[in-house]
């Protein structure tokens, strides 16, 4: 009877939680107060995002009257569709590279402790505190004709003359992966860190090998973080501007760079708005498709 009474009595944690929920501070705010609290954020969102985007999109449709000539230009000339397809390809390649490089780092961050965990976390977070412009110029120094990479390969006898590493699609993918890598690592790290230690240990005790434990337990449970990191990385890569403009060349022109040229060099704001609208629609479609794939994957794993 003592065991039953002990089990039925509420724990101190539950008692504390109930007292917090019952306190006045845990009650819901009124509608007016809630709107007042989020009003600065809504104002910033409208002035900093909604209004500029709406004005840009409106300029692509009304020039000065209603017209679709700018959108017809995009779909009639293969050059712009080619640039759009190249943008999607590079964003996909960057996402895959970030996953291949970032997952082991995220797993190590989640499993390490003490000094090594701090060192790995610092290596991941410090690039976020560095300007993208500085990191892009650093890759120019590394990959240029007389840069560190070409000089090192020449000195060790791998090549006889410098290679063309800068202003290529490969250079753009490498530099963008370096910039976007933390956005893949952090969601995966958060998910792997939340996996209970008892699950891998139970699988090991049941006779599974370490590779089997990783493939059957850890990797499936970390997929939400992988999907979140992949979605963030892919969407950011679609709209990347500074790194492709500095590291890439005319043969690696991306949509964001093309839009920037239309606004700053050619001052063709209506056509830039049309390009922005097409890129926005493509981004939204891919994001929705990604969410649908994630929901299907979750349902498939639940059934399995």
C-alpha cells in the first residue's frame, strides 16, 4: 500500500508546475495587450518587408498600366530561365554539401563534452559573427590564380601551372557552403542533442552494432533537424547575392545577382520586380513541396 500511495502522490515537480499555472502571471493576456505587444514587430514587418516587396511586385505589373510584358520577357528568352535553373541547381548542391559536412560536426557537438565541445561550438559559431563580405574575400584570396591553394599545389608538384579555381561554379558552391554551413549544423545539433541516451544504449544491449544503431535509431530521429536545416539552407542559397557576385563570374550568374544588376546598373525596376516575383513563387513552391515531403516522410516512418 505504501508503494501505491507513493506512486499516486504528485511529485514536487508537478506540484510546482500546477502552482505556476495557477498563478496570475500564467493567465492569458487580453487581446488589446497582446496586440500592443506585437505591434512593433508587425510595424517593422510591414515597413521592412511587406511594403517594399508589394511595391516592387506592383511595379512589375503596372508600368504604368497593367501589363505582363516583363513576365513574357522572362519566359520568352531562354537566358533568364537558364539562370533560374542554375540558381536552383547551385542551391541544391550547397544544401547537399552542407548536409554531408555539417551532420558529422553536429553529431560531434551533441556527443562531446567539456573543452572539446566548447572548441567545436566556437568553430561553428565564430563564422556567424564574421561578415559575409569578409568570408567571401577570404575565398578570393585562397582560390585566385596566385592564391594559397594554387601556390601549395605548385610547390608540392601536383600541378605545373595555376588552375582556374576562382570565378567558377565550383568556387561559388564551396564559398556558399562555408557561409551557410552553420544553418545546417545548428538544427541538426539541437535534434541529435534531444535524443535520449537510453535509446542507443538499448539498441546496443539488444545486439545491434554501432553502424546499425546510427542508421536505425539516431539518423531517423534526427531527420526533423535535417529537414529544417536543409530547408533553411536551400532557401537562403536561392537568394544569395554577395558571395556569388564576388566569387562567381558571368558564367555562374544567379538570380539574386541578376536582380541586383537590373536595379543598380540598368535601373530597370519593373523587370527586376518580375524577376523577384518569379524567384519568390519558385521559393514558395519548393518550400511547400519540401513540407509535404517532410509530412509524408513522418507518416511513412510512423506506419513503419
